[in-house]
C-alpha cells in the first residue's frame, strides 16, 4: 500500500515538459544521491562507507558493520526549450519554460554481518511528459491547414532490494528490481480550414464530419530484472587507495498491456465523440542491457577524484515486437571530485564537503540518425547537521546543482537547457551498540 501511494506521489509531481521523453518509455531519471549528482554523476567506483548507491549493489558491503543508513531526496528541475523555425518566411527562435519539483529516491541500507550488507528502496525510473505541435498544409488549397499535436505523460517507478557480499578488498552485489507504471501517448490531427468526412465501419454510411481525429494509446507495464555489481579496493599505501567498480544490467522484459482508441471529435459544442476503432493488446517491452565502469583515487580522509563510463544500445529496444527508429546508442563520460570535510572541526566551513563534476555524452534519442548530445556541469556540498550520543550516529544534508543541455539549435533539433537542484537527507545510526555505565 505504501509503495503504491509513494509511486503515485512520484508521478503526480512530474510537470516539466521534455520533448525527448516522447520516445521509448520516457526520460530516464538519475538514480543517484546528491553526492553523486554533485560529482558529475559518478558512483559505481566510489568505495567509501558513505558512498552507498543502488547503482552498484556491491557498495552495500561497505557499510560499517554496526551502522544503518536511511536517505531521502528531493528534486527540482527548471528547463527552457528553444527551436529555430521559419514563420511566413521569417526565421525566428521559439522558446518555452517549464519546471518540476518531485520526491526522489527513498532508500534504507543495513549490515547483516561484517561481510554482508543489504538495502531496499523506491525511486522514480522514467518520466514521460511532452506536448509538441506542428502546423502544415498552409499551401494546400483543397484540405487547407492542419495541426498535428503529440501529447504524452506518465512514467515508471522502481522498487529494489539489494545485497552486497565480500571483503575489505573486493565485493559483489545484486539488486532485484521491479519496475511498474503507466504512460499515455495521444496524437491529435486538427483540421483548421475544413472538415474530415469518415466512412462508418463496414461501409454503412458516414460518420459525422470531424474537425479533429484523436489517436489515444495507454500502456501499463510491470516486470522484474536484476542489476549486478562488482567493486575492488586497492590500498596504495597508508594515505592513498584506488577503487574500481563495474555494473551490468542484462536485457529484460516488461509485461505490457496497450489500450488503443481512434475517435473523431466534431468540435466545440458537439454532443458526442464517435469511436472509429478500439483494441487491447498484451505484449512485452524489451529493454536493452547496460554496462558501466568507474575508477576512483582517494586521499584517505582528504579528497577523492573519480571517472565513469556507461554504455547502452537502445537500438535493441522493442515495444510489442517493434523497434523504435528514433532510439540508438547512448554513451556517457563522467568526472567528479570531492574535498572531504572534517565533521569535528571548530571552523564551520571546514566541516563542509565540497564537490564538483561534469558529464558529456550522447542521449539514447537520435534525430535524423544523428545522436542527441547532452552535457552538464555540477557542484554541491555536504553538511553534517547532527551528531548524537554514545552510538556515534549522525545526519548529513547534501545539496547538488546541475546545469545541463540536451540537443542544439541545428538540424531542426529542439535545445533543452535545464537547471536541476537535488537535496538529500541522510541518517547514519549505530543500532547494535550497547551502552555501559561506570
């Protein structure tokens, strides 16, 4: 019940419009903590006990054997869309703004033994929200002008349970995930200057003249899959350590049900809408495999620098057996650095951890066989906000800001500039320590 309520909260808060969420199952949401976001998105190669991430379940082994971790995050995204167009022979740039504030990941991680850790949580996985229109037929003297409008909304949520096992040097892990959700894709063809006369099914007469035809598609999905992770930590001496992380998500299938309706709308003031066709189809959505490798170099207790590369080929994506020609290869490079704070230092500014990063790559969306580029710079800080008693538990507030861009203003693309703020609260508690009195 709680999972269903939170999932509805995730989707109810998604209001930012992105034309690139039209393809596949929508825009993939970053399953990252604010610390990772501030460092350019790197995560799988970080080996600190404070770097638990669901992106690499092997990190669950890094938890202190007496420490549990609870974390909740919030996201706020402000975006601006721009497109170069020609209106009546005059070149101009159109723009629009949108924003979204939403609940992010909720996770809980805990040790089982000194060689085994576990965790579970709920996170938004994808977001679909777009509204794109095109007008054509201005020179058509028979039918006249028409407006084609594409709209979509919805997305997927993800529940996960993970385990990590290993030693101080090497660990492996697995996340067992369930993705579920629903999205709609609607297409409207509006006749501005004329009416469309539609033959009735079976040829028995004619349906009322329509100003708009509506193609409505609703898809509900659900399915299990697994993420595999490996992490290796090699001390170089008593001051430096090298970290290596690998993750792999095999291809998986989501069971899907598609409800399709084609109808005509006579226009404003009409008493009814005619159903031309309707159908329900059960099938599968086939998701591609994904691979990520990350490296980190840490000056123990002082700083860490990390890099990461991820690869996924969405040309292997299939929806009800059909590929999407607008999807292709996605590659992303990430770099990040953190200067670690000293929580007990008398100077407040020295207690803060400072983080910086950047990422660059290609989106899984392709336009006219050209990959959509995406890049961004990030920064943020972490601040200890409480430290409690004998057990040594503490809490931390993390803030990250990302400035990024998708696409460009060339070749008919839409450029999306965005600013994203991520805030997270982490609580680390020692639950298995017994107090003593002298």
